[in-house]
C-alpha cells in the first residue's frame, strides 16, 4: 500500500509527459496497468479520460518509444500537483 504522499507523487509523475512508466515502476514498483488503475480510482472520470487520451498520444511515456534527445523526466513548465489537483499559476 502506498501513502497519500506516494499516491500524489505517482499521479504527478503519470501526468508528466516526460516521465515514462518505467520510471514510476523503478521508484514505486507499479506496472503500467497498475498506474492506470490507480489513476482511474483516484481521479474524476473526466480527468481520467483526459489523461488516458494524453498518454495514448504521447510517445515519451514509454522508454522504448522515447527519442534519445530527451534526457530529463519533468518539464520546466510543469505545474505542481498536490492532493490530486493541478495548482494554478
């Protein structure tokens, strides 16, 4: 079982386009399907659908599909996510 802080961090990493599922697995031991289940359980239905559309269209979420030019996980412009909500700037 993961703590509330761990869940928030997993959700944050899952939202980040540059963070591959493999990085979440290394850090938290969750497989891609387990991350998807967590996201479905923790997010509102509309937020989950939006996230799934982004993930399916994003080649950087899978290490094997990533360009070798990408050498970081998090975008500098990434908004902070706390308590499963994206904070506004």
